[in-house]
C-alpha cells in the first residue's frame, strides 16, 4: 500500500470521526506531529505500529484503509 493511500485514508477516517490531530493523539498515544506526517505522506521515522494504533482508535482494522 502506498504512503499516499495510507495518509489520505487515515485523514478521511479521522475527519469522519470529527477528530483533530490533538484529539486523535490523546486517544491513540501517537504524537500529533506524527499523525500530521503520516497524513502528509512523510513517513520518515514512522512505523506500522503507529498506523495500527491510529486505525484501531478510529474503530477500524488495518485493511479498512484500502476502502476509506
């Protein structure tokens, strides 16, 4: 899965839940700056654990990113 698809899908899921970066960061334990980087397709120093935590907090499973 490309970084662009992951970033776009994560942003779409976050917005559907009505959360901003700070709210999702508090809920997931992932730094708001890291969330921003993922959504902007800047994956330097980002690992799949961060993405899985974010997706789980948004009530989805990792494969749901393909469908978002």
